[in-house]
C-alpha cells in the first residue's frame, strides 16, 4: 500500500551532535533498557476474519516490512469516505538497542495519498548508533513526503512522556495546506506548523509505529515497550467508526511487531514488539 519513508534517526543524531554550537536543545538521552518486561502480545491470528469477528471495524489485515498500526481502509461505515484529520495520543516507549550498528523506531500520525504515494506526518523517532554507545536519542520531526523530514527541537521527548499529535488538511486542490501539531502533554511543550504541498490529496488516516527506511543503507528495529495509542480519531470521530486496516510488521516471514484490534472504547489500540 505504502512504503516506509525515512532516515530521521541518523539525521537527528547528526543534528544533535551539531546542536551544541547552534543553540538548539536536543532531547536528553534516556536509559537504553526497558523499565520492565513487556506484557505478552495478543495472539497472532492467521486469518483476518478472526479479528473481524472481534471487531467489526477491522475490515482488512495486511503485513508490512516497515509499519505496524492502524490505517483507515475506505472511509467510515455509512459516513464520509475521506479522512482529512487524524489525531492520537501515546506514551513514548522505552527502547532497548541490540548489537546492530543502527537501530531506529518512530511513532507518528499522518494523512496519506495512495495514488501519488505521498504522506503528511508528524511524530517522534528514537534512534541508537554505536557512536552514541546505543543510548537512544529522540528527535521530533514532521515530513511532507516525498520531501525530506524536518526535525525540530522545541519539543524534547523522553521515554514515558505522553504525546499528542495531529495532522489536519486545511485546504485541498493543486496546492493543499496542512496543520501539523505535536504536544508533549507531560511537559506542556508544543510545536505547530502550517505547510503547503503540491498535488497531495490524502484519503487515508494513519497511526503507525515504523521501522524507518533511510535513504542510504538500512536500520534494525530495536526492542521497545508496548506503544499504547489512546484518543485515536479520524475526522474527529473514534477510529472504530471507520473501516480499518490493521497492519502488522513482518520480516523474513516472521511477525516482528503486531497491532491489537481497537479497544472497547473504539479509540485505542496497542502495538507490541514480538519477533526477532
């Protein structure tokens, strides 16, 4: 459907190292070990109909090399068919790096256009590198893909912080405009920007945990504590009102991160790290 899109982690690390001479205030490093063992993930169903039986809003299920989470499939049940606004709240996960030279995981919300493979997104990436002794560095970013990501440092993020992100389309047409916001509910810090894009007409909302894909080379997916998404909405309505596609991350025929079905409130779900 869509592809993983980014190398913010390495960019964030590079900019963080340079930030000392530029007055920027990057996020402080956090502990590289999980604070507690992760709870067991939900059973992985081999047939999406089993999910459908538990949650009528889940219409499809698919695997992805880089994404795990929830996306709108084809609009709401009996309502509008296009998503113009997406919002979600999550607790920034703890990250445990392995022996890979580069690890990265990002959490974000966005609006996507399958026809042009375009994406408008905002979120946070946690990246580790052997040069930083595998201590995670977190970089807040927004991206108007296929343009490169833009990191910002007015919102610093630590593991355990509660974050809320929103992307809203303001105008449509050849030149459409978008309002992207990220708020650290724990510290009160907030970032907002209005961006214009040429010929992007998104139809889907995305709430995603991603293994970023750098423009050069590759990164590994680190172990991370479960990412609990709450207050998830498309067009201001709980996501269970929509026909959803549940996305699980797959590598070499193994699930490495899976998403739960929506919770009883219709506005929450969880992504677990599962495989090697």
